[in-house]
């Protein structure tokens, strides 16, 4: 595993679970508002050393009983070749496991679920299907996103979908399209896009029109709430 970051504990990243967070290095997306810009580049291009996996397992063995779960986020975890083995090792230690994913590799999510290696999946939905080319530079079939949403809704023990809301990736029309794609989903989170952090494209955060006001966020929520069981703005 290419691990670019490690946080020893968190009370907010895994619902009802005290967890540590493992950040994988490398992502296939280029979201301009990305809050983890250092993790987007592949491991060869990373400035600084990667984390030693063995040290993380040593920590997990020692903290058993104090920490209940592990979150693997990124970057994009499903790009890691040895993710399954890594997850298996975590599960063997008795931890609950949550994966955050952009949903581009439903085949990896399928294997994780089939092998009962994951307890919770949080999937980002970046925009409507026809706009995915705005965040993924290489050729990509957006139907993979649909496949991942179906998979989570039908097979995941627990899941949530979430969208970082900013223009041009989100509008009322786009929110409506997302709602149609995930009709019946148990939980959908609309995340306000933050301007006060280091992001992948610094010009993006200096452009006012990219951001929604609190009132506009509630209007977006109104658009989608009829499609899902529960929607949350945060
Ligand atoms: S926000 Fe997530 S999917 Fe987008 S570039 Fe950053 S790590 Fe990748």
C-alpha cells in the first residue's frame, strides 16, 4: 500500500466509531477543491516519504480496545493493488473498516463486499454522469459510477453518498439528476465546499461564483430530499 498519511484517532470520520485514518497516496481524479492535494499525485511524484505499513499495524495491535475502527481514505483507496490483503489484515485484528471511495472501481468494491472486508462505504458523487469528464482527466465510463451506487445500495452493510457542492459541478438540475440516480438511498450528504484550506487548484477558491451560500445549499437539499431517505447539509 502507498500510504501518504496517518491520523491516530478521529471521532467524526466513521459514524459511531472511534477510528484511526489511513490516507492512501494517489488519485485518478483532479477535483480542484480537493482538500488533500498532497495525496493526489502518484507515489513516485510525492514529496517526502510514504508511511511504513508495518508501523501502522504495530500501532493497531497496541491500540486494540481503545480504537474500534479504521478508515481508509485518500487519494483513492481502490487504486491500491494490495488493498484487499491490507483490509484482510485489518479485519483479522478485529477492527471495523470503512472505505471512502470516488466509486470509479466498482469491481474492487464488489470484491471487498463479497469477502465481507468492509463495514461501511462512503462514496463521493462528484456531479451528474455527463459532467464527470470535468474531474477525471483520462477516458472513463461514467456508468461505473452507477454500478457503484447500485452495489452500495444493494450489498453494503452500511453506506452513505456525499457530494461536495460547488460550481460548475453542482446545480439544481445536476442535483436532480443525482437524485434520480440514487433514488431510495438511505443517506445523502451535501458538503459545503470550504475555501479556508489548502486545495488542489488555488485559483478555484479565489473565485466567488464557484461557491454556494447557506441559503443555496438548503435549496439544493430541497431538490434532492424527495429522492432519498435522509439528506444532511454540513
Ligand atoms: S477530492 Fe477525492 S476524488 Fe477528488 S482529487 Fe481529492 S482525493 Fe481525489
